[in-house]
């Protein structure tokens, strides 16, 4: 259950997840109750109250929370895997200090609930790569992954020490049609659709047989809202829950696209993102999410590809 009168703040609303999450939450809580914040105005969300915000500015964040009587914060502002490797010190600063600023507001009882996304980037080269379990070796090799692993531990600590109601999901690669890719290693699986429709060809920066867990954005948004609406006693993991998605390779998604666009061709030119992908799981298990809050996925590969092509055409 949830309180439709709660005021929600989404930080990083202009990103790949933020726009779609804001739209869905606005249907549940009404647009005026979902405040969207980012460094720049968000054209795609004209009906929501907008606040220009740098999440590193704690005073400005607090002022927005007081102004709108915010009860829940969804913190999406982050520098992703590929972008973070280009600017590691800023990635660490943004990803960690932004989280602390929000968790402190909850610790001080200014807000009641926090959502913060983690990622499969928390896993590393020493993690079992097939059917990666919830609890396993985690030695991430990217600044993004290091910050997400540290963030998971801090979320759990704030829950144990200060009873902060913080909830989190380890997203796999996310594939949606409403916004552009955001600088992640899995973004080929979004870009490939745009290129298939526009040019009938795509040059992939990963090798043909690189399997990674992926998920339709609609499933990811639904999982996010479901975990936030679950009773607190059902949330047994306060670090972050595995979210499995579907695992496929560039070759497999290209084959599926060719069922709709027979002339589509794919070529391969690996870059630095290949090393990142090779350190991540090929498939993961989300048994704990299924057990604790009844999670189940809707989209498989064929329905995902069909949905993307229909909506982007």
C-alpha cells in the first residue's frame, strides 16, 4: 500500500530511468505530487514541478525538501560505468556524496523513504559469472561498481544504525525507447535499435558472444515501484536486491531484430567497454526478490525487441 498524498522528489529525473519513472509515479500520485529535479530543465515532463538541483549541494536539496514537503526521494543522479571511467574522481564524488546527502535527510527524519539504484557493476572478475547469486564475491573493477558496492553497504548501515527506510535494486542493463542511452556499458542494446531503424546496420563495441543480463525499462520501472510499495517488513535486504532480467549476446539480439528487419547487419569493433563487460555476470539470479516481494518479469527477448521496434518506428 502507499499514500497517494505523499510528495515525491526524483533527483536525476532527466536520465534514462528518471523520465519513465516520473511518468509512472505521476499516474499513481498525480503530477503535482511528483517533483522532478535535475541540472537542466526536462522537456519530457512539462506537468511536474521542476527544481534545478545539483545533488552535491546539501543546502539546496534540503530547501527543496522543505519547500515541497517531500516524503520520499528517488536518487537517480549518478555517473555510469563507461562515463565514470573517463572521470573517476568526479564519479566517486557524485555517486557517494549525493547518496550521503539523501540518507542524512532520512536519518534526520525530514523524509520517510529513500530509493537508490545499485547495479550489476557491483560484481567483478572474481564473481561467479553464470547464475550469480544474491550473496557472493564482489570485487568490482570500475569506479561506478566500487561506488555502488560502497553505497550498498552504507544503505544497510543507515538502516541498521538509524532505521532509515532505504530500498535498492541491482539493475541489469536497461532497454527503453523513451530516452537516449546514458553512458553505460550495456547501452549498445538501446543504440542498436535506433541504428537498425535508421541505417539498417550497427557497429557494436562489444564482441558478438558477450552475454549480459538486460531488462526492458518497463519491467525495471515496475520493479522499482513494487519494491517501494512493499511493506517494510517484506524488505529483508537493505543493501540491494539482484534483478535478473534476460541474458543475451549482441549476436542474439541482432538475430531477433532481423526477424523484423531482414536486411539488418551488425559488425564488431571492441573498445574499452569490452573489458568492463567481461568483468560482469553473464546471468544472475533474483530468487530473493521473488521470495520477499513477489517480483516477476514480463518481457522476454522476442517481446522486448518487438516492443522497441514498434515504439521507435
